[in-house]
């Protein structure tokens, strides 16, 4: 082998061993992927660029900073794919998707049987699509000849004959367990006959909706739970141990009694002459915190409950653990999906840094301020608020009492 080739190989080997020695001694360091925060949205103008430390408490001042540095035009451009919603996985049914030609009835009467989670103030006579009207009531007097019977906590009749009301069964819990006796099944999932989400206003009655302009700067996270499930408490504790927080409710409470929020935030009292209830001041208390921890009882596809929507409505940023397809139900860049982080330490670090950056934090509120609802518009369109008309349309398409068996 020529001498010059041997000299070249010797030089390369010397350079390799030199670099190896420097890396082991720490003089030369290579970047570690494990120390970087997850990249949530490549189009996000502020969060993708890194987070600066600028602690803040006044949310309106934070919004002004975001306006001057980012603004709605840039946010809309970054999220233009979400303007009309982009539900590619079939998570949501189309509201009013079927034509009027399939309707067989002009007026449909639904009689609700037994106790249900459905609020009483849903009772009404509705004017629906295609000129159809819909009576929804719990009164057998007002609906003396119903076209359908709705059951939730009780079981429908075993048999139905032509001429009898259709049997409707509703199950909004994670199991989606059918009764086995229904003609129409209502659940939170798009694959079932009629879908209803938890995003409507009917779950929010009789609340104090005062929204605070001041966010706690020292205590970042709000958490409240009074149904102490061991797996949920463990998950909550693993994050809350790493972040300054206030825990209300019966589970992991660190503030005192169930109504401690009323002494901490007197403006959250719903009615001065009424016995306080923990849910009366839920939204108002949440609004004082930059983040609200929202953990579903069960993590399963499309099971997105009021826990998440309460946090959004209160003007806080949800830290969410639950449905893997949650982004199909919420506005663009509005929720921190905890499952996307490699560890609780990474999540806690992200939340702390976000809480100290008014511009990056405000971007989680830009959807509301800029009017970019995305998928959330469709989520609201198939909520409990619109259930009466959508159910009556399904009953009309089947012919009501004249439907076959």
C-alpha cells in the first residue's frame, strides 16, 4: 500500500479518537433529544420558537402582547386547515346531513321515561329542519300519544309491535352498553344511531359565570374531583406533585372544605341567599387559574366529557388526559394533550414555561379571540342542545309508530 494512503488513514484514526475522548470528558457535547419539549404544532408561531420567561397575572395585558407580536391574521394563516374543521377520522356525525325527502312525519312526539341526566329545561316544542316540529317532554299528559319513548336509567320494553312507540335508549357513559331492546341508540360516539356530545350549554345551568381577568401567578393549576377513582387520583398526583396547584373537591384536596373557593374568591358566590353547592362556583373558580387539569374517568375514543368543556368555557387552558382523538372535538391550539409527552416531568416543565410566557400562553386563547372554532363548531352542532331535533329527525325517517319491527 502506498505510504501516502497509510498516512491518510493514520490521520483519520487520530481525529476519530480525539473526538471520542473529548465527548467522554464532556468538553464536546452532542444535543440530547430527551431534554427537548415535545413539538405540539409546527405552525404555532410562538410555542414552536421557544418560551421566554415573563411572569404575568393580568390576562388582558398578555392578550395585548400577543396581538402586537402575533395577531389573528398570522394565527389564521397558521391554522387555515382548521377553519372549516378537519375531522378525518369520522369522530363526529354531520348535523342535518340527510335530505328532507327522507322525512316521513311533520310532527314527532318524544316522551322521556324515568329519571335521566338530561336537564328538565330541555323540555320544549322545537321547530326543526324541513318544516318538522318536535315535542320533547317528560309529561304523559302533554305527550299522550308519543311516537317514541326515551329511556336512559330504565330498560325499554322487551317487545314492540307495529303501532307502538319506537324505543330509544341513551347511554352517555364510556361503556356504550346497549340495552338490547332499543330501536334507536344514542351515545357519545359517531358510529351509533344518534350522537350527542357534552359540549352544549345545557350542562351549565345555574352557574356563576364570572370570568376573572387575573390569573394566579404562583399557583398554576386548578383540579377538582369528588369521585375518587384510584387510577385517576394516581395520574393527577403524578403531575400535581410537580406543579403549584389548588386541589378542590374530595380527592387530593389541599385547600380545605368543598366550598373553600367561595372564601378564596367571594365573587364566585352564585346566590347569596342559597345553600352553596360546589358546582355553582366551578367555572368562576377555574377562571382564576392559567390551567385546569381535566382527566376522564376512562380514556377511550370519542369519550370527551364536560370536564374538558368546563375548562374551555372558564377561560383556562385544559391539561387533558382522556380520548386519544380529543383534537377532533376542540378548537385549534386550545388544549394541552398530556398523553403526547414522554413523562410527567416533561409535561410539568412545559406547563411552567408556558405559564411564564404571556405570548405563548395567549396563543391557546387565540381561537376564541380570532373566531376560529374549527372542529368545535361541529362538536357543538351535535351536542345535547340540539338532540331533540336530531332525534326527532331520525324517528321521522323511520316512520315513528308505523316503523316495522
